[in-house]
C-alpha cells in the first residue's frame, strides 16, 4: 500500500505545473538601457532640434557690424522675425548701441568669444577669461547675460563643453545649415544653399558682417516663409524640442535613442 501511494505521488509531480519556477532572467544591463544611454551626458550641444512643426532658427555671427547689422535688423523687423546673434566681444564694445537695439527688438544674443580665437587650442584659463570678458560686454550693452555660446570655427573639445556648461550655464550652439557665406559666393548662392539645406528644426548659420549675406536675406526670408517656415530664437527652438522616435535598425543599435539635439563630438568646420 505504501509503495502504491508513493508511486501515485511521484506521477502527479511529473504532470503538475511548477508555479515557482523562475523564467529566464532579463540581463541586468538590458534593464533601463535606453535611459542609461540617454543620460550619459545632458543636452549641452545643439546643431539642430527635433520639433513638431516647421520651426527654424536663423543665427548671425561675428557682429555687430556698424553698417550691416542695422540693415539686417530693419529687414527682420519688416518680417517680424526674431533671430539669434552670436557676437564678438570687441565688436560689442565698439557698438553697444546696436546690441541694445537688437535686444530691445526681441532678438537673442549669444557669446561668440572676444576676438574669434580658436577656443579648442586655448587653455582653460584663457577660455574662461575670453568668455567672461565677452559676457561682461554683452551685459553692459543689454543689461542681461547670455545663456548661449557658439565657439569660433565650431572648435571646442568635449571636456570644454562640460566645464563651460557647468561654470557659465551656457548651451553650446552649432548649426546644421551652412551657406559658406564667409567665402563670399554671392547672394544667389547663399540664398540657394540655405533654402536647400533648411528643414524643420534647423539652426541656420550665416554672418552679418558680409555684404553678400545681407543682400541675400530678403529673398531668403521671403522663400523660407513661402515654404511655411516659422522663425524662432535658438532658445525658443530648444524649448520646443520633442523626443525623436528611433529609426528601425538591426542589432543592438536599434535600442539607442536618437541624439539629434545633442552633439557630443568636436566640430572641425573651419569657420563660424
């Protein structure tokens, strides 16, 4: 009898489910993987912004110019467009009234160094003095301090980005549309290059110290408006950023989130 009972118990144990059996565990490194990748570094650097809508930012470097910047401001006022000016400190010191006007008309001002030196080749102390001197000139002219900076030539190291962001509170602004207007190709070429490259979320680079750039702007702005683009300052554009859905990809790269708004490598573009 005992043997029969033992046989029955063993048989039932073979067919009964095992509710406490563990499933194959998820590798610990896979849990929260997207979050860990996205948080490697905060969004410090922007060359474009993922937005819902046809919003862009027009940016102008190296001014203010005594002759050309006021003409550009007049044109922007006609179009009711707000732009972002990345200014050179020594030019600000010479023409503070132009910067004061730009600020009063709603344009944004960013730090573009004191004299357009290559920050990526300078010591930390030299960069610190350069940016601080420029910031002081901007504050003196406008009454406010900048929150954006654009490194001359786009040259800056990843380490510099981090300490500049931590110490000054700056966002580092690059670009995704470059008409190469500093080569002075002519107004038509500048206009065509901007129209060809601009897409929603673009940060458009140009310079308000070249006559050809100012001559190109009426047609450029008219045609961008005809395409349905709406103009924001850089900070306004960044505030509109939306998460970008990762594109399907094979293998592990499919799990890496888009970082369109965060550029973590040094730019080697020879101007800006």
